[in-house]
C-alpha cells in the first residue's frame, strides 16, 4: 500500500464509520495506520480519527498548506479535504475547517461531491454563528443538488437553508424553501417532516395568520406555546452535531432537555451524544436521567454489560426510577439472565403497579420462559393499556411461538 492508497483507505473508513454512526467507536485498521505513519499529514489525520471526539490537539497541529499539497497529489483530493474539514470542525476549529472546505471546492469535480462540500461548509458556518455565510453555502448546495435527481440530498440541504433563513428572519427565502419542501413530502424522514411543520407554524405566526398557525399546530398535535422550545431544540441539534456543546449548555442546563437532545443525535453523532450526557452528569451528579440515556446508547451498540452498569448507576441515584428498572430488566432478558430480570420487573411493579409497561415486561419474561399462554395474557393487558409493541408481539405469536432472540 502506497500513500495514495492509504489516503483512499482512510477516506473510505472515515465516511463508512460516519454513515454507520460508529465514528469514535472503531479504529483505523493497522495496515492503513502503518502506511499513514510514513506521512506527517496522514499520520495526524489517521490519529485524529482514532482519537475522535478528543482529537482537538492533533487538529491544532495539522498544517493547512501541507494538507492541501497532499490533497492535490491524489485522485480523491476533494474527498480528503472534505474529511479533514469535518474533523477540524468537530474539533471546534471552524476557520481551519472552512479553509479546508474552500480548498476542496477548488479541486472537486464531481457534482455530488461539490454539493456535500458546500453543505458541510454551511453547517460549519452555522455552528459558528456565521448565519449569512451559512445561508449562502446552503443556497449554493441547494442549486447544485436540484440537478442530481436525489430527493434525499435536496431535502437535507433545503431543510438547512430554510432553518437558517428562519434564524435570519429571511421570510421570502423561508417561504420559498417551505414550498419546495412540501412537494418532496413523500420522501421526507420523520425529522424533516417535523422540522417542516415547525417552520410552517413559525412562519404563519410571524405573518400574523393566527387561524393558519393554530390549524398547523392542531394538525401536528403541537402545543402553540411550545413552538419556540421545539425550534430551540432543533437549533441545538445543529450545534451539538458539530461538537458545539458549550454553546448549548451556556443557554440551557435543564437535564431533561440535555438528555433528550443527546438521545436525539445518537444516530448522527453518537460520540458527541455521549459527551453531552457526561456533561449533564457534571451539572447534576445525583440525577439518574443521564445514566439511563447512557445505558440506552450502550445497549444500542450491543454493549449490554456497560448498559446494565449505567442503569444500576441510575438506580443508585434514584431508587424510584422505574424507567431504569425496566430498561435494566430488558437488558438482562437480552443477556438471558431471566431470574435477575424478574427481580427488576417486580421492583418496578412495587413502585408503579399501574404502569402499562409492567405487563409488557412480564410478557417478555414469560416468552423467555417459553410459557407462551401466560405471556399472551400479559401482552394482551399491555396492549389494552396502549403499548404498541405488545400488539406487534401478539400478532407475531398468532403465527406461532416467537423464535429465540425475538
């Protein structure tokens, strides 16, 4: 493997880890790392990926001229500078990041890559409070993405453009963006649909259209008085995904808000999600809430022992936290520790006997015990109390006993 091959391998590793939500939890392969160590720029970039999100000192030492010079020597130089720019931004070096993105624009030839560079540049500007520059980048990305025939990319850049226009009070741009997004409704994710609804509600409120505003809120089951808080939540997501945790905590230190925010970004920036929860613990070491969320993050990664330890830490701080008991029980069932799981369910039942998830958990417990008749009775009770997952399991059981691991 030579230097250009090492660059390509590093680029591939970075973007795959990013797309799969595991950046910060996996390491660059040893053979790639070994080849990268032969070049000072590549060595710093590879080490930054391995140290992410605690990679600020490495990025501080990264030379822009040397990085650009290397990029111009390889076939995927634009992608390499895009990666380096993102790493710089994640380390909170926005000026260095924007410089990298600008250099990437100069050498990138593929239309999709150009869209991604302008989009990431816009996100960097936004997270740094440079909203005019962000809007310009998002507009450029939007114009280019219309030629790609990729609805998902267009939705992503249009949504950022619309939200930035809202932040700047650019009503005409916001209204035009909303109109374009509405035509793409069938392709939108739940997050983008929610964001679109919030922007539409805000626009109607600002225009003084009270009836239209109320109608949008009613249709979306959105409390009108909560609109600004929901918009702040979206704004906070856009900051935390780029590592701007201090900016968020400087304006909101409510643990429920912080924990919900951390959980919301778990798929797009899991390492920052975990870092935010650690900061929440610093704010209130006696709260059980951040530990419950840390447990959920660990469980989603398949780290059941770590998850269980987090739920137990939560219970040390609040022995009445029924959510921690139920998640601990669920984790134990996954680990096939059935008797211990039953103890946690019984403790939860003592605290809140009418909780609809108690019969649901007993249903899961009896499935593990292969007592399907008893499991069915509990799941029917849970379904009657509105637990959607119970309906799903009952439907599966009608087709036969659940398989191992269900």
